[in-house]
C-alpha cells in the first residue's frame, strides 16, 4: 500500500476523441457515397479538459453534471479502462468499480461463472471466492437466476450482481457510476446502507449521480462537470447550488 495521503490523484487530466462526420447534402457527396467512398470530416472533441482533484482515505466524492458532461469518462480514466490524452492519474489502493451496465461481465457466462471470473480479476483464489459467494448471492437476491447467462438479465438484475461483487472484494476505493438508479427502491436503500458501511470502514468512494439529494446526503465533497470541465468543486452544498442555478430551466433560457 502506498504511503500517499490520497488514494486518487488526478492532475490536469484531459481526454480527447476524434469525432467522424460524413459529408452530406451535396450532389458531389451523393456521388462519392454512391461509389462507396464516403468522405469523412473529423472534429476534435475533448470529453474532459484540465480536470484535477484528490480524494483522501475514507472520503466520498460525488460527481454531478448533465448528460454527456464527461462523468463516465472520468470514472473510466480512474479505473484504467481508458488512458488520459494529457495529465496524470495516480491511484494508490485497491479499486473495485461498478461502471456502466455492460462493463465487467461476460454476457455468455452465468452469474455464477462471472462471480468467479471477476474474483480472479481482482486477485482472489477460487477458495476465496467460494467463501464470498453466498454473500454475493444473498445480497444480489438473484436466487434461481444465478445460473442464467447474464445477457438475459434485466438492467436491474445486472446492477444487483455488479454491486454485490464490487462490495465483496474488499476495496480501498469504490467507484460507482449512476447505475444505482436502475434498481428498485428497496434495493437502492440496501445499496446505500452498504455504501454507508463502507464509508465507516474508511473506503474512499468516487460516486456519479444525477441526484443532487444523493450527493448532498452521501458525499463529503463534490464536483460539477459541464462540457468536460470542472465548473464547481468543493462541499456538496456549494457545488449543488451552482449546479441547480445552471441547470435550472429559467437560467438556461436566459443564457
Ligand atoms: N469512445 C468515444 N468516442 C467519442 N466520443 C466519446 C467516446 N466516449 C465518450 N465520448 C463522448 O464524451 C462525452 C462525455 O461522455 P460521458 O459518457 O463521459 O458523459 P456522462 O457525463 O457520463 O453522460 P451521462 O450522464 O449521459 O451518462 C460525450 O459527448 C460522449 O459522446
């Protein structure tokens, strides 16, 4: 384990994509397209620009922002699924993540097999996972569906499995995308109880949510992202005030 005071350090991170557009609308483009040689136009696009923050042990950071603001991109960078174009990310601890639905499980495998596969990815032996298995199944409440390939799961079932695995692999850092939103209310409460338990156990949590109430209740710090940039950063009340002002329909219509 690193001696750094911070479990996550993100320094001036940017992520760039090239967006491809097809030229259309002219007779020439119709002719080129009909020959099967589509003329592409490229556009530079920064999904994240100059993002910096640090997360200490046992702290919970909430990230809020409108659709496409760059929240999931930030989580994928922190978990190493994608690499930054610029800047530096240091993660000093064992991470477990619950990202967008579809990430992390093999669709053709059953939940049972995915549990063991994920355990191996997190560095646990089969025996270790056998000890954790009952807890994962109990928490997820998937019961008779545990031997069904996960491609047949509903998004809520998928989320239950992903959350149950993520909390059972003893992380020092838990990264949670807004997927909790797809669960039913009773399961959502159970997840929040579990997140509270992890907070008390000094796990650092990076948490994306569209719900200002969740960020206010649950987080020690917050970031508001818009168009890939940090607009506000600080305590949840400060950040949510800015978010609510800027995303309020009256404010938008007068801009
Ligand atoms: N691989 C990619 N190639 C091109 N653009 C991408 C890629 N991945 C993400 N983007 C773009 O980056 C921007 C940020 O996406 P991201 O998924 O991080 O947003 P988000 O804040 O999580 O949105 P939402 O609230 O809708 O989940 C979007 O405009 C998205 O289209």
